[in-house]
C-alpha cells in the first residue's frame, strides 16, 4: 500500500522550533520528488518546500525561506522539515506529498500533522 | 511570482456538468494538475498533465488546458463531488503553485 505518514506536529510558542518527519512505505521513495504543503485553518493549499529525488535540488517558498530546512534520507525512506523561528502564521496542517519522477503531479499524500504556534 | 486564479465557488445541479476554471498567464504552456479535497483530509490527484486521469479516478473527470485558462470538467455530477478543488502548476520561478481553490456545490 502506497503511503506517506507525517509526524512531529505540536503546539509551540512563537520563536520556537519543530522538526516534522514523513515516513514513506509501499513504493520506491527514491523515485519520487517530495514536497511539504500546508493548509491553514479554513484556507487553501500553500506549497512551502520541494526536494528532488537525490536531494540535489531544493526550493522554498518565500514565506519560509531562511527559517525552514527540508531534507530526506532515501535509505530510511524518510523526509524531514526543520522549522525554526516559528510564527503564528505558520499554524497549519502540514502535508508531505510525493511526485513520481517519471509522471508529474503529487500522486501520494500523507494525512497531515498539525502545527500550532501560539503563546 | 506566478499566480493561478480560481472562482471561489461553483454551483451545479445533480447530474449536470460542472466546469471549474483555473486562470494563469499562458497556462496553456504548462502542465496543469487538479486535486480534490474532502474537509479535513489530504487532497487527491484527479487530473495530471492537463488531461490524464490517475488509476481509480472516474471517467466523469476530465481536464483541458489552452491559452490562459485550464478547465476541470465533471460530468454527471454526484452528491459526493460536493468538495473543494485546486489546480496546480510548476513554474520555473515560483516552483509549485496552487490556485486558491474552488468549492463545488451540488444543488
């Protein structure tokens, strides 16, 4: 069964840090590009970061550049998002999603993990 | 930055045809992806590369893309299609771009 599962979401105070993880199973993780996407309560989807299959290419949205760091470990079928200097506006449901290298489009999504930034 | 514009809401009668648009500058030159999302759940890809359907997606879902507008068409609309829909493209400067989303209401 093709699956992504996020973890690590929590409540954190402004200025704090958090590390999200995303575990892949049921498919060859190294054959996928992967992104983090978030959705604030009642809002639309916002892409925040992308990493290529070999980690050679990484992109960030302007809203998180310099604060968030994406990484992956293909040997452990895992994706990570290190989140520093968190702000109230980072409060959201965070999804990891995978795009097959040969196909295009985010075919595989996790269920999401909730990050709440509040004092 | 590249922007995609979707109507916030579209209404359609049960059994009729729904068309949800996604506007962007020369979007016809890009691959467009469409996602369906139930409240509180992860999105599901329903159309990729303008008009291709992933396995398991009904033939009632189709896509087209030309000029400055891409369109998701849902024929024989069912009550279960009453959900949110997002378009998405890849842009060389903005990378992964989502539209603002459209709430489809089935009357």
